[in-house]
C-alpha cells in the first residue's frame, strides 16, 4: 500500500485511460475525453522532469562546492 508517487501517478493514468471508453460517445465528451487522456498521463511526465531538475540542481551545487574547494587548495599551494 506504500507506493511511491511515481507508481501512483502511473496507476492513475492507466485507470483514467481504462475509464475513458466508458464515457458516452458524444461530440461534447470527445473533447473531455481527449483532455482527460492528455492531462492524466502528463502528470507522471511532469513529475519525472521535476525529479530530474532537482537531481541536476543537487549535482550543480556539489560541483560548485568541489570547484571552490579546489580553488582554495590551489591558492594555499601558491
């Protein structure tokens, strides 16, 4: 029951896509069906991109720290 957010978003998208064929086939609902399909699956993609952005930020911070340490050690050698 303790699923991570990525798994839950994927399951949500699958459930929405399984539900969509059950909607009545009307012109009005075709727009709703299309929007639901796109938005339900994009939430997982947006979450993945956000995780990558966060990981990249951590990497940049670490590289900046290491760079600063190298500069300080180089100055100490002079």
